[in-house]
């Protein structure tokens, strides 16, 4: 299998896209560390799905295999550093880091509060920055190559009125990736972004329950449907594999063509 012998950490993997990525990487042979912030039951659900897909189990609660899911708030620097360290301590190494955890807050620009701005930027950008730094330090210390994959968004390119903090964070992620591709290339470390369009996950619950908005959005998606977590996970699995060894500093869109056909309603 493509990821046999690899260890991957997927942040925010208790639901949605992160859960889909954890399941797919495990099915490809990787040992996967599940991260959750506050709901262990979500992490347990990921674990059950990982096992059902033939993947391995790495939670303390699992009777069959050693390991655990790690509780950590990726919006806090000490937490992401501990998350990476604990992953390495538990499995001996890390090969793949998927920075997936992310949040969004809806508000007109003039109403955005400092605390909402901080919440979005801390999880979507600052946490990604320092998780990546901790991963890179580990790879340098162990003199090994590695792969970093950031879950960005079409909104690293595309304006999204009323979500300015979110767009700011994903735009920052784009430059983080370009910069680090140059700075880390000589170390054998690659870094790429996967930019989803509209994916059917809990982050879109409001949209999914609004038939009018949903219908209008579907008209903007050339492939005529919302994406599923596995549509994103398949791309991540490719980028995490040796098939992608010569790819770095790039964003890959998994959006059904939305980016080139988008109109805000
Ligand atoms: P989601 O809300 O279903 O899942 C987000 C995950 O991140 C959850 O498991 C949540 O617990 C975790 N998380 C949030 N804050 C955290 C924190 N402080 N510490 C640890 N974990 C935290 O959303 P999703 O759709 O699965 O989103 C995953 C990623 O994909 C995000 O970065 C999001 O911006 C991006 N994305 C999603 C879509 C979409 O349409 N669903 C589109 C573009 C980009």
C-alpha cells in the first residue's frame, strides 16, 4: 500500500474532512493519529470508521492496538507543540502532517470582533504555523524527509463577503506554503495546499438546511454536486505518497469547478 510504514497526524479529525482524511490515510497503510479538541466521541467515531475501512487503530481505548487520539486545541501554540511531541513519543516518528482543523465566523466586516478574529486566525493560521514548525524541527532532528499538507480553501483565492477573517487566514496559508516550499526544499520536506470547494460537512450545516442558498450554490458548481470528505481525502493521500515526491509549494483544488464559476448570492 502507498503509505505502509508511514505515520500521519491529522488535526481536527473527529468529524468532517479531517475524519475522511484519517480514514483514507489509514486505508492506504499509514498509522494515523487522530486529534480532537473537545469531543472524544467524535474521535471514537473516526476510530471505528478507520477500523471498518481496514485501517489500524491508534487510540488508548482500542483494545487491539496500542495508541491514542490526542486531545489538543490547535489554536494554542503550546497545545500544537505538545500534540506533535506526543505523536512522536507514541509512535517513534512522524512522516506526514495534515493541518486540517479550521473554523469560520460569519459577520459583516464592520461587525467582526477581536475575539472572533483571534479565534479564526489562531486555529486557521497560527496553529498551522507552529504545528508545522514543530514537525519540521522533528524532521531536522531525525534527518528525515517529510510531507506537510494544509487544508486551505477556494477562499485562499476567492473573495467571500462576510468571512473576511477566514479569507485572510486561508490567503495567509497560501503564502506560508509557498514560502516554506522554498525554505524547506533542501531538507527534503514538501508542503502543499489542498483547497476544497463546498464540501458536505458540519461546517456547512446552515447552508445544507437552506434549500434556496443550496440550490443557488449548486448552480455554480460545474460538476453539479457538493463534494464529500473522500473527494478531498483522495487528493491528500496522493500528496502524502511517494507519487508526489516532486511536488511542493502548490495548491490543488477539489471543488467541482466552483472556483471558475462562483457568484456570491
Ligand atoms: P468541520 O467543522 O466539520 O470540522 C472541522 C474540524 O476542526 C472539527 O473536527 C473541529 O473539532 C476541528 N477543530 C476546530 N477548531 C479546533 C481546535 N481549536 N483544535 C482542534 N481541532 C479543532 O469542518 P470541515 O468542513 O471538515 O473543515 C475542515 C477544513 O476544511 C477546515 O480547515 C476548513 O476551513 C476547510 N474547508 C472546508 C470546506 C467545506 O466546504 N466543508 C471548504 C473549504 C475548506
